[in-house]
């Protein structure tokens, strides 16, 4: 056999093997799942690829757990948790993590509050000590409250009150939701932050920052058995608290479209926000709409980008996708209107594409494009041990299903054109639509000159 023929056969075989490997599923993330006597759920995933580990603590408390007149507590606590505990001084948590070669942060949303670090493998005891000490003995003092209350108020000024289109996020939720749980913003109001007393904050901590209301996940270069023993050492004595009362997230059905126009003195171009209320992210319909959103507005090859930005040139940017929550979620579309064009033009074209999604199945070519993106996202979601730890912690805390890290992408890959059309017909209705139009406010007229 000639050399060229042999090389051709070898290359073909290698190509076939590569294709088969590329088409195969990702290997599952393996993990152990245990619950301590005090109710703390502990999930550990070994991954010896690099000598680091990620740690995530997801507390089952978000803005949905707040009551009227006391909003912003969940987010306030994201700040309070770094102000020191019995054995850790104010700001020392940051110092200890950064000087040991790690990084860290915290984040709050509607459904949970998350704290996380990534560190070299030899710093496991440090991470467990820091997280357990503040879970057990956070310093909730008047001084710390006053300090962090001002920090949160300044964050609100920067991110909402003095930010172009900052009002649109809050007004959208107020119109999409009727239940107070999701109707108010995560950051809370200035008045509620001012009204918070140290006793309010201490009770909030006792209720929600308990081991039986949290999930601790670790992933990386660890030994699962040894790590669990160390977790018990540091967290085992943290006392259990009475379980918080479950939050009712149910929403009454919507019967008519809701609209709002915002005059924004900081905006320079008009922005159009459109949203539809849909079921929680674990449902088949929400999953189908997530895939449909990628077809309609996920990237430059999507329908809306091609029509609004490239073809008609009426928008500078456009996006469609899910704001996924543990309760009723949102399918949303955001478009930045080009100067000289009108929001009515943009909305009309968006409505045409939504009607098309309702009336006709998406094409096989569109599904293949989206499925490639889903596969890429599944891989990138595992690029670090910290990503894995966060996924395990959040999925266990919010959905009682840490194995979502292994199953969710496959479920989205299985979504069909018929699934998308069925979900679109059920939820992308005019009566279920909210439209918020933010327009640049006209500059104030100069004062008339007096003779």
C-alpha cells in the first residue's frame, strides 16, 4: 500500500475518533453529598487537575425572604459578613485570603446569598475556619450596621439611582410580578435601609444564617473523606436554628399588557425592555424558552440581531434570554434604539419575530447553532474548580438537586422545535407582556431672562 493511502486511512480514522469523542457527553462531575447533624449540607467534588480548590457557601435567603418595610436585608448581609466575627477582625477575611494567593467575593440575588473563595490546596483549613467562624459568630453591632448601611446606599446610588437605565430594572419587576417576594428589588430602598435596627439585623442573621439553611460545596484538589472530617471539625458545633418559614412565590395570572415610559436624564439613547412572566427554570417550558431565546436573541447570528441591527439598522444592540429564578421567571428582550429611529419601529419588528416563534417551528440549522453554544457553555462552566463549587452549592440550595451540573445541558440539548413553539404559544402572549420604554429626558429649559 502506498504511503499516501496509508496516511489517508490514518487521518480518516483519527478524524472519526475525534468526531466520536466530540459528540460524546461530558464526563460527569462526581461528588459526595452528606448532611451534618446540625443540618449543614456538604458537597465535595474531587478534581486533581490543578493544586487549588474552590469553596462556596450558599445560604437559602434572598430578597424574596424580606418583608415590606424591611427590604435590602439580604444584600446588606452580603456586606455585613465581611465586618468580622469572634476570631476575625473587620476586613481580615479579605487580607487572609489575598495574602495566601486566593480570591473571593459574595453575591446576592432574589433567591439566595452566596460566598466563595478559591485558594491553593494547602489552605483548606483557613477557608473552613473563616466561613465557619462568621456563620457561628458574626459581629452584628450598631457600628457595623451603620457602616455597611452607608456602603449599600452608596452602591444603590452608583448602580441604580445615578446609572443610565437604572430605574428600568426595578420598574420591570414591579410590573411583571404581583407577589411582593419578587416585586421589589434586591438592593432595597433607601427608606428601608434607614429604618433597619440592629435588633432587626440580628434576628435576620439568626433566622437565615444557620447551618440548616445553608449548603457548603468544595471542589478541586481535595480528598473527600479527609475534607468531610475537617468540615465536621469546623462547622459541627455551629448550632441549628428553627427552619425559616417557606416563602409563597405563587403569582396570579396576568390578563392584560402593562406598559411604562421612563424619562431618564442620564440616558443618551432610547432603550426598550420587554418581558414575559414564565415558570421557574426547572420546568420543561422554561427550558424550551431558554433555547428559544438563544435562537431569537442570543448573539450576532440570532434572528433579532440580524433583523434589527444588520438589516433594518434600527437598533444598536439587542438581546433575548431568561432571567431564571427558583420561582416564576422572566423571558426578556432588551434593545438599544439607534438615534433617529423610534421605539415603535423596534417594538414592531420584535413583535414580528415573537409572532414568528409562536407560529412556526425554528429550523434545524438554528437548533444546531444553539446546541453548539449549549455544549460550549457546559464545558466553560467547568473550567475552574470554583465554578464547579458554586454550581453544586447553588443547585443544592435552590433546587435540592446538585446533580443539575450533569443533567441540565443534556436537557437543553434535547429541546425540540415543537417544544419551543409550544412554550412560546403558552407564554409569549400580548396579555402576558410588560413593556418599559426608557427615553432620554429633555434638558431643562433655560430660565427666561427678566428685563
